[in-house]
C-alpha cells in the first residue's frame, strides 16, 4: 500500500484545511495510507507524523487556518535538516509528500524532490504571488475579508469627512490591494508593481472633497509602503483629515469562501490522480478555470506579474 504525507508550511491561508481534506479523502478512496505532518518542515525533521483517516479530516472543510499547524524552519534549509527529514520519511516508508504553501514551501518541496522524494505543491498563500496559477489558496477569501473591512471603514469615514488609507497584505505582490480596491470602489490603489504619484493622488483627493465628497478611500499593498507614512504624506499635501488602518492578520482568518473550498477540493483530488500516474515534482494551480500543473523548475523560472489590464480597468473607473 502506497503511503502519502501532507503538510502545510509558511503563513496559513483559508482553504488549507479544505485542501488537506480533499487530498486525504481522495487518497483513502484510492487505497492509499495517509499521514499528516504537524508544523510543516519543522515537523518533518522532528518526526511529528499522525495517521489520517476520514474521521480526522471531518468538519474542517469550512474552518480557516490549518489543523496540522504551520511553522517556518531555517534548519530545514540546511543539508543536515533535509537529511533528517528524508530519514524519517524513509523509515516510515512514505512514498509521496504533498506540500501546501507558498514560495518558500515550494523550494522546500523542490529540495526534497532533488534528493529522491516524490513531492507535489499546492499554492497555499493569500498573497496570490505564485506564478502559473490564476489564484492561490485563500486569496479569494482574503479579498472578501478586505472588501468587507473597507465597507465598514467607509461608514465611519463618511461620518467625519475623512480620508482612509488601508494597508493590505501581499508582500511584494499587489493583487490583494488591486482586486479588493476595484471591488470596493476606492479612489486610489498603491501597489509595488506601479510607481505611485503621491502628489497627484493627494490633489485628486482634495479635488473630490471640493466637489462635495464626504469621504475617500485609498488602499496600499504592504510592499509599496506603510499606511501610516502615506496617510501623513497625503495629509501634508492636501490638508485633509487622513487616517491609516493596517488590517494585519485579520486578513488570514475567517471561513474559506465557496470558491476556495471548491478550488482546493479540485486540486486535492487532482494531486492523487497525478500520484496514480506517477507524475512527480510538480505544483498544481488553476488557469482559465482548469486545474493545471507545472514543474517546480518552471514555476521558479517564471516571473509573477500583476494583471496590467486589470490595473487599467481600475484607472478607467476612477
């Protein structure tokens, strides 16, 4: 009987539990023995495995976070750490490892693959910064969380005739800010992929208030600057009452959206099909609503870019 281990690594994202459930239950349906690894690559080095049956993954479909927990591990990046992890996998007779995480997690999976462990990646990150997939696990849910937060802030900003500068997550990728900004009808979007003209933004905001607007909303991706600094600059340039809000880790929480539940269920099912075909060393994603896969080498050789057309859509709508 083939044995499969699944782990979650790096920052958590809504839908990771749904992905674990899909991998485990599809694997069990195909006669595989399933294991979970607690706390990511750290757990792999510490021999922290648990056997997973259908019962162990019940009632997790709609829960955010990851019940296997996650951790970052500098030790795993070393040859000694990887050797320890591989020793534990071989001692348990585990044939395949499914890694759910972002860029760093994929690099860990690639390192195992190069040393003879058959690995697979599922894109678990809210940032949407993995190439060769239109969406990553948790991104859609995070867009809804951020959009709801902007709506709540708009109510209080209108009451006091203020400008709100909202800082969204995303590291060096502006997708959360861009898509949540479009969905929320904000007045300005500041992302790392496009150089911002803060003087023009301040002037446009001031002109809006002079036309009778009662509030304005600006969203900034964390990789493009801090909300506090940008709010101060806008206030200095425009004289408007400007307040910063950092949404922080609230963006990682909440029950996964329908899209994220279905998306992860499809990927979890597909990865077992790839295992049955012995197609190894690949990461899955979604492109034009089709579940696809690419080698880790292909993914790392591809630059992740912002959707220029979507940014132009925003520019034409403001």
